[in-house]
């Protein structure tokens, strides 16, 4: 079938995109490569379409389908969207992506190369032809084209040939293979098999595809909720939200139980789940102080909270609220959902059902799984911004009486407004000074060497030594040091006693955690009684400061620009059965960038060989430099998807 005919079919509604297809993900390099291949008449692959009745077809976008049989693109979306966008000058009605990717394509008449518009390079140069404008004018407009550009007249015959060859791209025949299967499950399986260069549908995607078959707006409604939470600095994905919808409607973790629910039930489930999620976030932020994504550990505890709230539709008492938050915090501390997430969610959901169900059973299950729930100083032995107890330190700062060491000794539990009042990690003993004393990275970035201060105060202290600035803080704001669990013995403020300082502060931090946990239990301290949990072996990896954090965030933004999923920041790599943290990876895609198709990958900046070894043995492909990772993405992911 000619490309021009396919584009006409898209216009007329005879060809569209099935609802379960993901959005447009190509970048400009892929757009340019496609047109270069078509211009040179290189093969660009065939299309696979699903021929089905238009009155039964669930498609993306708001375009009308033609009556009769419609062809839904299973393989070829990226190519046909690109062709439509460049040839028509606007994206197709089923488009979901960044249209700037295919806007401004130019063709050079002399060198016969394709590039995107660059003002300084191309302005007033008639050799750079606007491909979209050319396609709109067609062969009829070529004569006028050379009249408008008299400087091109001497080479008119040569350039006319090149332009004709470019225009004839839309006359190229593409092989179109059809399937007529009626079962959506089979169609999705076919899609996954043939779309080897694209992104395979996950279990959550399949469940969403089934939902959207009856409720086409479902995906957009869920995305809208995710955007709301993103504005509040909580970054969740569709699978996570769908998990909460699933627990509300079925009381199960596995998505297969969602398949039997109709559109009205799912709509109601989304409304209930969204309401309970917002209640949970408000409780977690307001009571525990975990008010942004970087410190939001144990996020898969939220679907459990959602189920509990849904089962208890009446007003929750303060004691119930705090006990639920105690469970959430403890689940995060001990990595309840860091291993086999789905199976542990199912176990905990079961604890909420039956005659003896409730929070006590949920807590008993957690204690049986982990052991003692009381924190010991050794639990703060971890290091880096990704250590399991890093969010715990932030939680203590926001829950307790912690004060800033500037700004009038401002209480850090209050809602702080303004850029300079945003809480930042502060190295109590400055990094530069510690490295001069030959302390190693794990000690420099030990949790007990961290505290949280406002940005303004952090800048004022800079890299001064504690023995120098601590007396000033104590003089100006009496009690501010103790509020941040700083040992009062001034000998420990000296550089030569740094290790002793860490040990002393870990004791104070552990005591503070247990105190705050007791407050959440309102006297039911039996949950903290008994032997303490085993002290884990110190883990390696994780971001060591703001510079690495910035690089990771910029890399995630780069992935988003290329239409690829963001990685998990400070990925908690844990034993799947015990939840014990083994290492922290700066940035990771544990199921691959192309889920279940590409290998797991991890970006590990400036990490020791032990962390690299742990990641490699677990099957992760490791990258120690941002540029190396970007090269991998370009060559093996983006270029690999060029035929999709």
C-alpha cells in the first residue's frame, strides 16, 4: 500500500491506533534517519494492522472512525506518525507525544542530507528546503519554487531531480500485513511478539488496555491524577496508581483480578483510590514529614493504606491514623516492599480481611517477618542519600523539634516557603576537610554526618569545621544543636574525633526514632518490645552529594525528552525474600528501559568496585559515566526501536 494511501486512510478514519498503544517516543535522529532511508529507497519495514469492526474498535484520540472495518496499527506507529507529521505538517488525531520532534525538517539540495532547522546555519540559504512545505506544494509547485529562487536556476535540472525523488517518497509501497483475531488478549500478545524494538506491555499495561477497551478516557484520567501529585513533588507511575485501584476493587495485588471489572466499576474504583491516596499522602506528609519524592520510601505501602481506608469508610480516630502511619514507616525502614513486592502486598492485604483482621494483625505480620521493630544505633551505619535510613533522618527532622542553625533558629517542622528555605542535606563535618584527613567515602557520607538545614544556612556555614561554627550556633540559638541530635561533648566536634562523633550521634538518632515511634503507638509499646532487629551489614552505593544528585536528575530529564521512562533514583536493591538492603544504585531500571525486553541497567557514579560487583552479579548492566549510558541508550534502545 502506498504511503500516501495510508495517510489518506488515517485522515478518513480507516486506519487508527489501538488504545493500548503507548505514545510517540521517537527523537529527531530517528525522524531524520527514516526520511534518509526513504529518500535513498532503503527498506524501512512493513506494517502490521489489526482489522476489526469499527463499532467494536477502541482507539486512541478523538478522531472519528470510518464505518465498516478499521485497521488499527500494531506495528509501525512511530514510522506512520512521523510520516504523517512531516507530510501533513500536523500530528495525526491519535497523537500523544512531543510534535516538535518532527517539526522543522530540512533537506539540502546539494548534499542531499536531512537536518532540522537551525536559524544561523540555514536562514536565507535556498539550498535548505522545508520538507513539509515541499510536500504540501507537491510536483505542481516545483516550477514556482525555482522562480522564487533564481539563484538555483543554473542547477535546476539537478535539483529538480532531487526534489522529485523526495516528493516520490509518498508513492513508496509498504507491505501491510493484517490480523483479524477478535480476542484482545491474543492481540496484545501478538503486539508484544512483533514489537521487539518497542516497549513490551507490562501486566499493568495489559490491565489498562482492557479497561480502556470499555473506558477510552481511562488512561487520560489516571495520567491527570499523576500530574496533580507530580506538582506536589510526588512522582508516581500508572502501574502504581493502578495497583491502588486494584486493591480497592478486588482486595488483591495481582492485576489479573481487575480484568473482570467493568468500566463503571473501574471509574468508581479510581475515584475511591484517588481520594484515599490523597488522604494517605496528607497523613504521611503532615504527620511524618515525608513531603517529597526523594524521601518517600515504602511507596508500595500506600495501596495497603488505600485498602484499609476503603474498608473503614467512617472517620478514623487519631490512634488508628498514627498506628497506620507507624506500620507505613516501619515497612519503609525494613524494606517490606523492596523485594517481592506483589507477594508481600498480597500477604498484607490478607491481614486486613477476616474476623481478626486489622492493624494489629498487620503489625504482627510485619514483626514476624522482620523481627524486632525497635531501632538500634547500628541501623544508622548506612551511608549516602539512598540508604534505607536516610528518609528516617529526614522524618525525624520534620516530626520533631529540629531547628535550623540560622534564620532565627527556625523550626524545621513548619511549612517553609521560598527557595532559600527548602531543606538541604548538610555535611556536619565538611567533605573537603574529611578527605584531607584521608577519611574514606563511606565515612564522609555516613548518615550520622548528615543533617537538614535551609539552603540559606547551608550556604552560610559552607565548609567550616564543627569546632568552629558549633559554638556560634549554640550561642545564637541555644538548644538548636541538641534539637538536631548533636552530641554535647565539645571534644567530639574536633576532626580527630570524627569517628567517635558518628558513634555518639547514632545513639542519639536511634533513641529519637524509638521515641517518635512510641508516640505513634499512643502507649501500645508492646510492638516495640522484644529483641531488636539484626544490624545489617553496611551497604555501598548511592549518591554522595548534591552534584551527583543534579547529574542524576538531569539524566532522568534527558530520558523523558527522548520519550523513555525515568529511572528509579537511589534504587534500593534488596534481598527479595528478606527485604534486607544489599546496595543502593544511583539510578536504575530494574526491568530494563524496555520492560521485559532489554536488560536491567544501573547508573553508578563514582561507586566502589563492591557495588559494581553486586549490581553485575544481579544481572544489571552497569554504567559508571553518564555519557556511556547515553551512548548505550542511543545505539541499543533508540536506534533499536527505529524499525518499530
